[in-house]
C-alpha cells in the first residue's frame, strides 16, 4: 500500500511535469446502444476486457468487421461504454485500404463524414456517416489545467524523443474533471515518431 508521502509525490510530479504518457490508438469503434443491439442482439451489453487509462472507458471483448468500397477490416475492437452515436476511428493508412476518405476530426464531430458497413454476429448495418481520423489530442485533468494555465480547446506542440524525434503541431487539449493525463495518437503518427504505449512526450507552449 502506498504511503501518503509517496502518493503526494506522484501527484506533485504529475502537476509540475510537462510530460504526458502516450496512448496509441489502433482502429476501433464506439457503438450506440441501438446499433449494438442490431449487431449483437436485443438487450445486448458489452463485456469488459480491460480498462482504458481514461476513467470509465474500457476495451470490450466484442469485435466487429467494418467494410468500405475497397476492403474490410475484421476484429475491430469495440470501446465502451456505448455512446449516443456510432463512431468509427481509423488511420489514414486504414482509409486507403477500405476506400473511404474520412476527415481529421475531434471525437464526436461527425457532420460531413463518410459512412461504412458494420458487420456483427447477429446482423449488419450501413451507417451514412461516422468514420473519422481522430485528431491528435491530450486529455488533461482540470485541476492540472487550472494550475498550469491550460485551456480546453487550446492547441499546443508536443516534442518526442529518440531516433525519430519530432515535434507534433496542432495537438488539441481536452480538459475535463474526469480525465487522466494522456496523449492519444493513431498508429500512423506513433510509428512515424517511433512511439509506443506508455512512452512519454513533452508539451511545448509558445
């Protein structure tokens, strides 16, 4: 069991440091309850496989197939809990294979996004919209943002380290009370910078 001193040291370091842990996002899907039931059956609930770093979010045991005009991906992981609207997140490389042209967007902003076919064990659905390439972003707890002067919606730069050291521009800060400090990058971005899960990057502010 951690001592109070050890816990306080961890919290203080989290507040002071401009370093942020990396979370690499492979292609995945968020489903509405209605679409979940179309794919898996009436009254179906997701089964948790593991918790994600963001509080309340988890990777489900369930997967689906997504299919575009040129190809498909099987075994696409569902992330829970269910959402108001179904959203599919792919990388730009993924989009070439399945033949869709998703914009780079903040999560939840689905206007003028392409659709896709989703196939589950009990049925399939064709969505008219909902496919995006998720914009790079940092989840920032509000108590840290308040102390450091970060603002929700602010764009910052992030510096990586190692042999493929780069500076990433236009990284969106998403500030909230129920968040863990973490940057989300897709597979294309992570591979280009030589990053993997649980690496660290540093926020740079002009």
